[in-house]
C-alpha cells in the first residue's frame, strides 16, 4: 500500500493541492466562519480527481498488477491523510487566534475541541457522499462534487444553528459548544472522541462502498 500511496502522491496531487493546505490558516481570520476553510479541502479534492484524469491515472492503474479495490483504497487513503494534515495544520492558527483575540469568533462557532470533533464528522459524511458518488461511474468528478457541496452547506447550517441561537434559547449544551474556557473544552472531549471514531469508521465504510461500486464499473 505504501507504493500505491506514493503513486497517488506523484501522479495525482497537483501543485494547487499543496496550495490549498494554506487555507488551514483561515481559523486565524477574525470574524469569519470556521467551517468555510474546511470547505476548501473538498474543493481540493475536485482538483485532485481532475488532475488524475488529465494524467490518465485510472488507465495507468488498470494495467498495474493490482485490483480495483486497491485503486480505490489508495485514493481513499490519500484523501484521509490529506484531510488529517489539513486539520492538524489549522490547530496552531486556531490557538494563535485566541492568544491575539481572546474575545473569540463572532461569526459562528469558535475553533475549540467540539469544533474539531464536528469537523471530523462533517468530513466523514462528505467523503462518503463524494467518493461513493464518483466511483459509481468513475468518470468526471464534477457532479459528485456538486452533490457534496450541497451536503456540506446543509450540514454547515445545521452545525452552526446551535451557535446562532444559543443566546436566544439559552440552552446549556448550545452554550457549551461555543465555549473556549478550559472546563467547557474538557466537557467537549466526548464530541472530539466521537468525531475521531466516526472519521475512522466512516473511512472504512466509504472505502468498502466505493470499492463495491467501482467493481461494477465497466472500464
């Protein structure tokens, strides 16, 4: 699998995919929705698949002594590694923001422990939608990306709703989600743990469903 991943990095990743990693610093922008930066990690996937098509990666992979499942697994692994790196890169900028702006983010949820748990869940869902849609036909990534974009923004509204309404309803759980004090962030740890587990098991499910669909594609 190491060789497959190396092939993915060299043939499929374009320079713009590395540039998109810089969008992780959007957690440092004052008064800006924190989820938006992570949307660009999905935009990066569109470029990844488009670049792979231009480089005839699928045709090349099919002549290698590997199975269709291996092709899907290597791509899913590349995406997971990319997203984990993107997420980890955003953490120092989130911490720096609260050193410079201790008052917090006024445009939605703060980049706290709960936020990263929710982000991992959001990525797991969007990965499932995108990859299973793409490998149903394994042609152009445009339509799967459009569907994923719609799902992302719907989830964005759902995730931000508790934050937008926390001062209206004064629900303790909603207030806790947007808190950055030490006690609240300790209480948010189960959300982060749930996010990590869902991301891992989501990856497994995404791979299995995508591989099963790709097996049926007549190339």
